[in-house]
C-alpha cells in the first residue's frame, strides 16, 4: 500500500497500531546507522532515505527534481517491506545479507530483487537492518547509479 502522506510522521500515524511501532523502530535503526548525507522523507508512498539533490543535482532518471532513491520502508497488507537499491545490484552485498539472515531470524528469507518482506512482526532483525544500512554511502549509491 502506498500512502499519500506528505511526512514520515503522517505516514506513521496512519499505520495500523500493530505495525506502527515496528515501522518506527525500523526507521530509528536505519537513522542511527545510515552514513551521513542521506535525506529522509516520503518517496513513492513510503518512508525512505534518498541521496538528496544537493549531493546529486542530476536527479533520478529524467526527473531532475527527484532525488536518487536508496532505502525505503513500506507497510503492506501481509508484510513490512524493506527496499534497498543496492542489495540486488551488488552481488557481494546480497550474498552477505543472505548469509547473515539465518543468524538473526529463525524463518526463511523472503526476498525479491530489492524487496525484503518482513512477515513476522515478532522476529524483525533490527540489528541486521542496522548493519545493512551502514553498507553504502551516498557516494556509493551515486557510483552504482551512474554505472548502470
């Protein structure tokens, strides 16, 4: 589900009361671990972190006014989804994440190309999400984007 909320606080306020603390905690863990330079806000109907236009004024694709997306969190009907733009584009990062998952979560990883589906709200791997957040800087995201 995407949201029309204009701020992260509005987004959190409209979430189901059961999911709100989990999404809030995920966002807190990301904020605490993300390298300097990313900007937080609402992007594509989700709370997310981007490379701001002040660091990459060229914008995203042909949209000069849109920052480069990096990491987003979206509460869906059956899961809380974490979208990471580098995890599918950097095989070593994906391999590291897949290897770490069973050390943090007793259930099988449910992951698409860039989407990690967190279905059990009682086994959210906050520490692993924090570590994943540290793995790319804004400059890494720019370099990855320009290499594609």
